[in-house]
C-alpha cells in the first residue's frame, strides 16, 4: 500500500472526530485550522470564548483546544462554565508559556486533561490530540457497554468482566513487554491484601484494579510504548499521563468507580515525588499503595528490551531500601515477608501468567 493511501485512510478515520479550538487570536485559529484539517479532523475555530460556551451547549464536540489567556474570559473561566453542563468533554489547554499555565489545583478541579505550550511546530500538540482522541474513543466504548448492561446481577458481572478483558487485551497488544503484566500485578496485589487481612470487597477491588491499572496506555502513542531506546522528556511526559487517562476513560461507567483510585494513583510515591498529583503518605489511597508495590515488583522481575529480569535477592533489597520513600513501609514489609517465606506462590503466579494472551 502506498504512503499516500495510508495517509488518506488515517485522515478518513479522523474525520468523524470534531475538534473545537477557542483562541482570541485569529492567526492561531487559522494555523490550527490548516494543521488539523490536513490531519483529517473536522475542525471548528472560534475567537469569542462566550460564543464557544453557547456552541458547546448545543453541539457535540469530541475535543476542545482552549487558549488560557483570553478576553473577556480566561480559559479556566470558560472551563468552569462548561463543566456546569458538560462533565465529559476532553479539554486541552494551550498556553503561551509554561509559567502562564493555571495552577495544578485548578487543572485537577476542572478536570482539564492536559496543557501544551504554543509553538510554531505542532508535533507535541498532535501527540496530545491523538492521545485525547484515543481516550474519547475508549470512553465511547465504555459508555456503550454501560448503557447496554442488564439490570440483572449475573448479566452485569458478565458484561463487567468482558469489558475488562477486551480493553485490557487491547492495551497489552500494543506493547509486547507488558503482556501478562496486569494479570501478575492483580495476583500479587491480592496476595498482599490477603496477608494484610483485607475484606473480600477490598480484595476484589485489588484484583480488578490490578487488571485495569494500565488501561490509560491506550492513549499513549504506539511509537512511544514500543520505543527501545531512551525516552525523550516529552515522550516520558506522555507515559506519565496514562494514570489520568485511564481514570478518565473509566469514569463514565458507574461499575468502575471503586477501582478509579487504583488506576489513577498507582504511580504516586510515599514521599510525594510520584505522579500525577504528587500525593504523599496516607493521602495516597490505601489500595493504590498496595498496587504500587506489586506493580514495581513485576516491573523489576520482568524482562525488558534493555535488560533481563532482575534477581529476586536484588529486588528484595531494593524494596527494603525504598520503604518510606517510594513505598508505604508497612505494605513493603508485608510483601518482603511474602517474598522471603512464600516464594513458591510468587513463582506459581509468574509461571501461570508467563505467556501473553497474544503470542
């Protein structure tokens, strides 16, 4: 197939997605119009933020590109109004400079999915838009599944598990090195939860949360997930978006509400140096703290393109060293005890989920 034909296919697939851009500079709107229409998207540009709010009330858009510094309303004020009647719209904020971006607190409160500095080059913006569109796509699928769920408990459970498996396998199909990873993280998390004496409800949340913790990687470009060399700063920033993307995807379905804290916060650190919100200590949801230990253990004991799996003795020493900094010290101690005294169970889990669903 010729390159031109591939580009046409991509453009045709993008045409069903409607993007609205709001910026009080007509030149920016014109540039975005040329760039996004060339990429095949259905594009609308508006220079008046008040007009844009009214337009969103009466017309469907999949993604909003919004300038922050505008008159008569700044971008955060526009989002404030939009969130009063539309909680689902995917919003990317454009800033003239990093220092002019709104506080993180405001971004979280208004559920703004990301922001990007304005530039003559649109490469980074296109990455963010592609990630946003993938998230919108998955949100639609989740919503469709949720709308079709039966009122009966048996059918609800069946649809629940089917939706989990389908989306999870989609993520693992993107990255050969994560195949089986979610199964192992789920099993290790439950093992820790059992040792801590958690309730059956919490063990169920750990099981499902572990299976789904990396679902946000569906919104990370394949070129980044499959890159064998060192990631650039921008590429690593994209990877760090996956917990927020995952939580946003699942937030449209009521059946996933209990696992959202695991999905969103499994990369937070006990010392507050993690992401996406730099939570620390007991401010990090308890089940997310458990999943974080299980996730890191599996990452260290799994083969990667740039290294072999690490020896168990070394991994134990690393978890011990990171107690109180990366990990909740109580949870880390419990898992170390499991690793030292119940290694057969660990090996059993690793052997069971050694093979990927896709071979």
